C-alpha cells in the first residue's frame, strides 16, 4: 500500500513539473535547481535500495555482485566531487551522470536478480511428482506389504 501511495505522490509531482519547467530558467531560478537535485537524489536513493537490500539478504559471491553498483556510485561520486573541487567548471551535468548511474544500476540489479534466480533453480531443481529418480530405490528398499 505504501508503494502505491508513494507512486501516486511521485506521479503527481512529475505531472506538475512541466508547469514549473515552463517558467524556469536554471540560471535565475534556484528553486528549479533544488527541484532537479531532489528528483535526482530521490531516484538515486530509490535505485540504491535494490543493491542494499541484496547485500543484506544474499550470501557468498552474490554479495559481491550486489555491491558492484554501490562501489561504482561511490567511486563516481568521489570522482565528481574531486573534479568539482579542483576545477569548478567540470562535470557541469553531474546530475545527469548520477541519474544515468541510477538507471544502469536498476538494469544491472534486474539482471543480477534474474541470474541468481536461474542459477538457484538449476542448482535445486524441484522434482515433479512423477519424475523422481530416487522413487525406484525407495520402492525397492520398502518391505513387502502383508495382505
């Protein structure tokens, strides 16, 4: 239910954006810059939930698979911060860079979830009721029934 409410809230917000954009000039309207920063940070946080959740629940090498997007985000954010510190004019479109990470991270995690599920299915096949290879062994080891 909370997912539905948050989806409706985001949808209403995104519907209101064109009216804000019509009157927005990025150089003279700091509110518009703040709105864009908030959108990007919310999308980034939302897409970071997938790897964080996977880190909490996955085990073994799958934890490393889940950590890759977060490591990329940390490295890229550090690179942007260092570049902006050394040369303030660099990474003028850093919001789009972070947004691109968010979208690529979601694709990566969807692929990782699918791959993990497929590998787990291959490792632990569920036997259908008529296809049990050990059924003959169990039948042979059963004592004969007395009639």
